[in-house]
C-alpha cells in the first residue's frame, strides 16, 4: 500500500510545499526535498530486516570516488549506474542505539520558501502545514524508532512503516553562542 503526504511550510502569506513523503508499503519510504535542486532521502528495508539509508542530490559536489562508484554500479548491472555518483550517504541505519543521538537525524537542509513552487497536483494528497521561523530557514528531518526515539514526541511528525518522521526548524543563518 502506497501513501503520499505533502509537507507545506508557511511564513506569513507565503506557503509552499517543501517535502513530499511517499510510503511504499513496509519496504521503502522516499522523502523528496523540494527547492533549488533535486534531492531525496530513501529508507529501504532489506529482506533480513535491516534498513539502508540513502541521501541523493543532483548538485552533490564532485569527489574522487564518484567515477569509481559509477563503474562499480555498472559492473554490478545496477539500474542507472551514473546516479551513484550523486549519493551524499548510502549506509545502513545503526541497529543499536547511539547514546546522545536524538532519533536518527537523516538530514539538515537550508530551505528558501520562495524557491519552491506550488504544484496543483499536490492538492489531492494528504497535507500537513507547519509554521516556518522565517522565509529562509534550516529544516531538520529525524526518524524516531523504538530503539532510537526522538526526544520531543509532540513535535510535528508523520508515521511511516519505519517509525515517525519528525520535522524541526531553526532560523537562518544559524548562529551559535
């Protein structure tokens, strides 16, 4: 069973879709970050029950490993081997709890609401609207699991087959004391 939810953020009169969360049964969740570049996070459940986390971005800076990844993917006859150059992360989620980690922090991303465009088709999906601290802000995405819970269970979230996805924000630019 597949389910799509759109997460809108609002600052004053400016309200835009920032995330699209697609739950595809109990095997996969895709989180599309809408904005200035193509980017998505994916959780894959393998047959043994372990979970692989991938973070893909079209504008990933070039690294020395990029060509080697594509060559390896091509040799293994994986679909779209060139896309493997654009992974920021491709790793298992830790099976054991990590002391001091608040849920599994999947990503932190700068968001400019004006750079995202509304789409008519998003009106037919489940929708959540959250307040943004400003038109430009940092968005953090956390996965809360029984073994690695998020500390603020009342924060905005969406339930998935992998756990609850929580969304927190911070003003931009982020300042440290």
